[in-house]
């Protein structure tokens, strides 16, 4: 019996350690993601350039110190740096594909969100009064809130307030839709409006999820470390051969630029490459015009 008790205690202890280790790893990944995401565009570009140029420069210095044994190490270093350069190209292409895919999804989510709001606004014009006028006013306010999502950083207090404001408007809109269905239980217009309102609410969830869906931190770290190691070995090989440093530094600058594009695509509201909010802005302009359909009699 004591052996079973001891086994159970050991198992609980091991599970407790694994849970703590998992929580610690998640916390470190989250802090790294926040670090990459919180940097300004200029600071991020400078950090990447310094890391890549520093790795290449360090390799050059070490290579020049090994120039006396050039015949012994040049061939092995050449094979190794060629392999790592291929690996660097692979992981950079993989990271770029992830970032571009997420950027396209966020841009499509803005278009679909604007379309859902516009359809709901048009169908709200067919509701009976007083649900019609109240719903139109709330939908216009909802469009203003959805536009704010394009200008706030995901995960911040401002983003949480914008999401909460949108959710707060959804509840009275749904109540008015239910009243319209109850008032006209056999009419088609209230039920069509209810369907479009449901789609509009769903689109906010999709858009918020897309803003928070960033490239995994492990992939970003792997790209930085892999690129730095590959550039270091490239500089080492060039230094052993006694070549100039201009080509190596140009390669480091190009890799830093590509890394910056990958990171910037993953920062939809604060980088140089931002998701356009034109569909919602155009929708707001159309809402300022008088409703196309008058109040039903």
C-alpha cells in the first residue's frame, strides 16, 4: 500500500513540475511576442540590422584570424555555410508565407465585416417603426466602433474597450430584431434582417481573432537565430578567403530587410504595412446619406 502511495505522490509531483515548466515556457513565449510586437518600426529595423550585421562582422573577424590555416578550413566552412544559407532561405520563405497569409486573412476580414454591416444597415431600413430608426442609429455607431479596431494595437486596453463597445451594441440590436420578428411573425423582412445581424456579429469575432493570430514566436526566433548563424558562417568563409566585407554586409542588410517585412506584416495596426480600413470608411460615408428605403407603412 505504501508503494502505491509513493508512486501516486511521485506522479503528482512530476505532473506538477511539467505543468509549471509548460506555464513558464508559455510565459516566455508571450513575453517574446510582446517584445517583438511592442517595438516601433524604426527600433525594430535597427535591432534586426544590428543583429544581422553583427553576426556577419563577427564571422569576418574570426575568419581573418584563421586565414593562416586557409587550406585546412576553407572547404569545410564552405560546405557548412552553403548548407546553412539554404536552411536560412527555407525558414525565411516559410515565415514570409505565414505572415502574408495572415495579412491577407485580416484584410479579407475587414472587407467581410464592412459587407456584413452594410447588408444589415440596408435590411434594417425595411423594419417597422420604432425598431427601424433605433436599429439604424445603433448600426451607425457600431460601424464607428468597428473602424476603431483598425487603429488600436491588439491586446491593449484600447483594443479591449473597442471590442467591448461593439459587443455592448450587439445586445440592443438583437433585442430590436427580436421585437421586429414578434411584431411581424410571418413577414420576410424581419427574418432576413435577423440573419444579416447574426452574420455581422459573427464577423466581429472573426476579425478580432485574425488580429490576434500572429506568427508563432518560435518561428520568429528560429528565423533570427538561423539567419544570424548563417550570416556568421558566411562572414567566416569570406574572411578565411581574404575577400572584402562589402558583399557580406549587403547580404546582412538584405536579410534584415526581409526579416523586417515578415515582422511588419504581422503588426497589422502599428507597422508600416497596415491593413487598410477603406471598406469601413466608405461604408460610413454611405451611411451619412438618407436611407435608400423609406419607413414601411
